[in-house]
C-alpha cells in the first residue's frame, strides 16, 4: 500500500485564522473597488452618458448611504464571522431559502465582476506591449497570462495576496492623487469652480443613472466581512476596515471627479469626457506632468485591473468555500489547502470559469472591452447592489428577533433609513438599466441580464426546499458557518 501523502496538497476544513489585520483587509476591499479603473473609466463614462456634472456630490451621497448601511452590517458581523457574508446574513435574517437564493446571486455577480476584468486587462495591456516590445498579441493571450498568475496566487496564503495588493494599491492611489493635485493646480479659464460639489448639481434629468453609476464605483467595500474568519480580532478589524474603505473610496472618487471639472471647466467636462473617454485623465495629466508620468500611470491602470482580479477571485473562492462547508454545494468546496489555508476547490472553480470565458470570447470574436468588461462589470455590480439591499432588510429583521445587546442606533435608527435609501437605488438601477449599459431601451440585454438574477434566486429557493425535504440535517445548518462543519464532522 502506498503511504499517505503528507505534503502541502493535504486539505483542511477551515480557513487560516489570524492572518489579516485591518490594513490588509482594507487593501483587499479597496483593490476590489479598483480606484484608478473607476476614476479613468467609470467617472468619465458617467459624465459622458448622463451629461450631468454633479458626479462628485453623487459619490458623497452614496458614500453616506453606504456608511449608514455599514452600521447594521458590521454590527451583525460581531455576531457571526463567516466567509459567506451576504449569504450568511440573509440566511440568518430572512430565512434559509432566501439565503441560498442570495448565494446563487452572489456567485454569479462576483464571478461576472472578476472575469469581466480580463477583457479590460487584455485591452489595456496590449498597447503597452506594442510600444515597449513591438509586439501586438491578441487581447486574449495577454488575458491568459493574467489569468494564470491569478490562478496561482489564489491558492497561496491570503496574507501573501494582501502584501502584493498593498504595494499595487499604494502606487495606484498615489498616482490618482498626483493627477488630482495637477488638475487643481491648473484650473481652466473659468477658474477654480466648486459648482460640481453643490447638491444642486444633482437635480437634473438622468440623476437616477448617475447615482447608480456612482454606487457601482463602491462595489467591493462589502467584502470586508468575507475575510472575517481570516482576520485578527474580527470584531474590531471588520468595522474598522469597512468604515475606512467607504470613507477612502468616497473621498478619492469625489476629489478626482471634481478635480477633472476644475481642469476642464464644469461647462466642458461632458464634452471632454465624450471626446476622450477613458483617456481623459491621462490627457489632462500629460498636459501638466509630462508623458513620462502618464506612461507610469498607464502601467498602474493595468496593475489596478490585476489587483481587482486578485481581490474578486479571493472573494468568489470564499463564497464557494462557505457553501461547500455547509453542504449547500458539494463538500469538496468546503476544503482548504492545509499549507496555505486557501479555499482550494473554490479557487480552482473560479479559475476554470475565467479560463472558459476568455476562450469563448476569443473564439467568438466578441469585444473584450464592451461585451466583457463593461457589460460584466455593470451586470455584476447590479447584482451586488441587489444583495446589499436585501442584506439591509435582513439586518433589521435579525436584530428585531435577536437584539444581542446592540444599541437602538445599530439595530433600527441606522438600518431602516439605509434600507429605504437602498430600495430607491435598486429602483433607479432597474429603471435606468439601459443607461447603465449604454444601450437603447429596446435592447434585450435590459431585461435578460436582470432576469438572470431572478432565475438564479428562484433556483436557489427550489434547492433550499429540496434540501429541507431530502437532507434536513444539512438544511438546519445553513448559515451557521464553522459551526456547521463542526456539527457535520461530529455526526
């Protein structure tokens, strides 16, 4: 008989604890938000598509709403540390069928966000390779290189990923701030204007689409809870990381979107964004800082996409892990590599899906920027917005049933208005979905993409009822996290 292998490929049933401090969690969260990608792409798209100059104040408004939501969100985190995040909270607040439905929606949304980034990476990196090496590889070949690196990193220790993200994110934010200060130091002929920071700038037709686009810029802030099981002192780390991330994201985006209007003049920002699109910040910077700085920034734009890939890959893998540990998915997904503590099957599954998407898009000749990155990001971001709203309701219901010593402010005063504001945002997203995708109202994508989440939720509910009827022991432990694994191992 062959000896049992005892090397690094052995698997365990728990994530590695105490590996991430608050700064590391913040790096994961901010990397998912991809600040330079948002400033270069989302901000200019918002100006061009909506024609509204109130984007800076829109970021501040959305930041306040999400900060209020976070009060109940992190309060609930003190009662359960679970890599399932939305799935766990909704299961505990609104019931197991709703939780499993949310799990299916989360897997689709985060996978869409992650694989969509490959399209942008391949498109953004190819011109750099052409300039430096004289090579013009197809976008999908460049994307496959990034995919391989992400696949390897996904199986490594989470703190190794965290340190890499720290380096990439620090450089990324530094160049954003440099560009902002250059814009502010060189105002347009109209002068140093504060017009776009005025709340009145929001009151214009199309403000719904503007608020939704601003909200999508924050996607990723909620992932602090996903890493709670691997955090040191999660009761302190998760709130600190969540509030810090929301504050930093809101401040950076508001500053950057305002600085652009100072450099171009509020009256001209829409025309400039329509003309230069994602090149807007680079052309403005080139005029003030020189081509060398712009070249560095373009490299950091590519690394921003890479950092976001790593962050979303880790988040998605941990959702697979949480569902496998509770046997909602096959048990193999609930295992981790003993050496690294990374979710092995979940990471591999996410990598396989990413590979399949890249190959299919390459074979069909689909546009990697619009049909993969833009549609995938909008679709995935909309799914996360839905989950945030449902979670806000789950938080209220949970604390009605189990106050757990939390203050009235954490249980009711903050969560209720947050849920109402998020309900409005979801409604705006649904009614402005065509504007979000920048397609005509009659385009089938305006109902197909939202409909995918509806179908996924229904399938999740049906699966929950199947589990309740056929595997009541498994069903009873849905949303219990590590306690579920302990109970099943002891049975």
